[in-house]
C-alpha cells in the first residue's frame, strides 16, 4: 500500500517550489497573493454589510436581538455575532431572519448599494 504524500498547507511554499522547478516569474506569485488578499477583503466587506443591514432592519422594527432570535429560532448570541461580523451565516439562517423580520431576503443583501460589486 502506497503512502499518500502529506498535503502542504502553505500554498506559497508550494508555489515557490514550482517556481524553482518551472522558472515561474515572481510577478505571477505576487499577483496571486494580491488576488487572495482582495478576495478576503471582499468577503469581509460582505459580512460587514450584511451585519449592518441586519442591525438596521431589526432596529427599524424596534426588535431586540432576543425577540429576533426567538422568532427566527436562533440563539441570541448568534444574532449578535452576525451583526458584529464575527460569524458567517448560512442561507438557511438568512432565510429564517428574513422571515422573522417579514422582509424579502434581498433587503438583507443590499451589497450593490455599498459599491461592493
């Protein structure tokens, strides 16, 4: 039985090894690093925008986090974490929140108004 090679978790070191073997230009690696950073920044902006939209909508309906959590059948600390951008949220939970707030999902997903697209 063959042993499986260990997976290297550090993709940059893999790319550096490939560069030596295949003579890849440094600029290619720098561009890939920029792409990863920009994707991470975009994901962070999405979480921030969703959290702000959720909080604004909840407050406009004069609801506490406890009331929203009870209606959406979620835990209050989860609502707090989403509003403070600490948690990623699943589509199912987005649907639950929209239903509890009696709004369409797209109202919580107003990213295009914030110039993130």
